[in-house]
C-alpha cells in the first residue's frame, strides 16, 4: 500500500457506504438510533475528500489525519471506534510511504487492538469487531498470496463474521437494552465491517 492505493481504497469504501446508506439506517433503527448509515456515509466521504486533495505521502500521517477527519464528520459511537482503528494503523505505519501486505495486515491488527483497548470490547459481543477480526486474521494468514486473492478471502471472512452476529446477544451501546431481543438480528456495525472489506477488495 502507498498513498495512491490508500486513496483508491477509501474512495471505494465511501462509494459502498453511500450505496448502503439506507440499508444501514434500517438496520440501526431496529435496535439503535438509526444514524449508522448517515454517519458512515459522511465519515468516509470526508476521508475521501481529504485524501483527494492531500499531497502527503507518509502513510502514518495520512491515516492520523483520516482519523481526525472521520471523527469530526461522524460524531457517533462507531465514528469514534473507526477513528481509533485508523489511529492504531497510523502508529503502526509511522514514517512509511509504502508497506507490504504483511505490514498492512499487522497495521490493521494494531487498529483493532486500539479499538479493544479504548472501547473495552472484544469479538463475540455483536459489534464491528466480529466482522473485522476474522477479516484481518484471514489477511494475515494469506499475506503471502497476491493482494486481490488475500482481500477476496478477507472479505469473505468479514461477511461470515457479520452473519454470525445474528446468534449473538448485544452487550454494548443502545442495542444492549434490547437484551435477548437482539438475538436473530444482524449487527449493523458488523455490516459496516463487511462493507469496508468489500470496498477494499473492489479497489483491488
């Protein structure tokens, strides 16, 4: 990855979020406040716009700035969590203008660790982590493959992880108030995680 491929990936993620905006609103309305599609669409659009005008090449600086831009454009719980992930990646890729697939997978893992540390969450709790964690693990396991194949497998793992949240009980945020009623519903945040990897795979 370099600055140009980061721009392509974020642009594609933004497009996927815009396409699924109303679907995410619908999902979030079932056991949340219904702003998920709006915040994700706004956040990734802001990141796309920032990257389109930036001449910075340092991936760490770019991702750090993306974190700030996203947090400002998407003032929501998942917006903050996304900002944590971007910041964790930024620290891992500090002073690098390009990175290998293995280094990118490690940076994504660092981003997930920052989410878990800051939000006090972990996989199995019906959140975005249930899509992101298996996706990043698949990426790490296939980092020796070509980029397209690796992200195809990661996107598949993210989709399967998201689907698995139907069997889980919500324990975080407003959805936690629904308790057992949340079982049987796919988690909106996990769908966002699935869409992120769909976007990256499409960009590949």
